C-alpha cells in the first residue's frame, strides 16, 4: 500500500511548501485538484517539483473533457521532465457542478465521455512523439514537430489513473486501458454509492479477469481522513482496504477548504505521516 494526500486549498507556494512536508513525513504521493477555473494545477506541481526529490506528484483529478488535450499533454510532460519522472495524472469526466456550465463547458455525460476518450488518445499519442495524427469526432490533429514539449521521462508514458464507474462495463473498460482505477461505485439507478472493501475486492477480481498485459495497475482508494495522532486507529481504518487489494490510499482534509487555519490543519496532518500498518 502507498499513501497520498490531496491538497484541498492553497496556492502554488502552499503546494510547494506542503509537498516538502509530505515528502519528509514519508507520504508517497502529493496531489492537487485541477479546477475549471482557479489555481493552475501544473504551476502548483512545478513548484512542488522544485522543493522535493522523491514524492510522486499528480492531479486528482483532471477533467479532460473541458481541456485542450495538447495543452494538457505538454504541461504534464514538462512537469514530468522537471521532476525527474515523478508525475501521475488522474482523469475523469469531471463534475459538471464544479463550474462547467458557468464557463460554457460541455455538461452532457455522453459527450463528455467521447471527449475524454479522444483526449486520452491524443495525449498518449503526443507523448509517444512525432509524427502523430488523429481524426476523431471532436478533435483533429496533424503532425507538427516545431517547438514541442520535451517527452515525458517515464516510459512508456506518464501513469494515467482513470475514474471507473463500477460495475459499468464501458467505463471500466476505459480504465483498464491505462494504469490505474479510481473507483466510482454506482447504484442501478445511476447514482453514486459508498465504496467498501467488499466492492474493492470485486473490482480487483474484475481487473484480473479482464485486463490484458502484465504492466502494473493501481487500485486507488480515496478513503477520507485518518487520525494522525492515533496510529493504531489509522492503521485499523486502512488495513481492510489493503487486504481487499487496494494499492493506494488517498486522503485529504476537504473540510479545511476555505476555513481560517485550514492549511495549518493540513500541515499538521501531513507532518504526522501516512497511516501505515505492519
């Protein structure tokens, strides 16, 4: 099991400072969310890269359906180069209530799924290098080899974690084409439901039965918060998820967002270290 933390608030300087705290305390990953409008995630991650040496750095998550995929590919590759190959990207359809309509972005779920699939094709194609061409329903790309971003350090690509709606076969198939699953359990009526270790075990078995290839594949649990001042309790919270097959535990302090002293709460929790168990 590896352990990551999502920064719930703050600017690029805060990201740099707190990523350094996280690395010193033994966390394995430091993540920022990528808003429709707000603090630029890749500037924040670049700042964090300059203050750290080991910890993985990434987005959780990037709503690719409202981005230009070539811009995203270049930013991610640039920070992967800057960090010496430590970037992870997490992608999904995004939450329309996070500002999609306010800025004229696509809100239809089916269309956003099409945009996500095409964007992933383009991002991974550009990372492989030129010449690259693409013709889809929404995007067209022609070969272009002037003033391109440096290729990612990581090969065959920067790891991509994808939201998979469980047990929706089409959504799960998208995730299985890449490097990790961010589970989103769905009820029969299409509403989200609470994730559990039992559901994680079902997904782990599904991945084993349906994913081609032998490259590493992560099962990523956004598990909420653990008490940093009670290591035994924290370990008891995490252990069932690890035993079910989860490979990453991600937490944050979303309740600290926008509150006085919120970043101090985050700093304290990061400094206490991840909820490890024997």
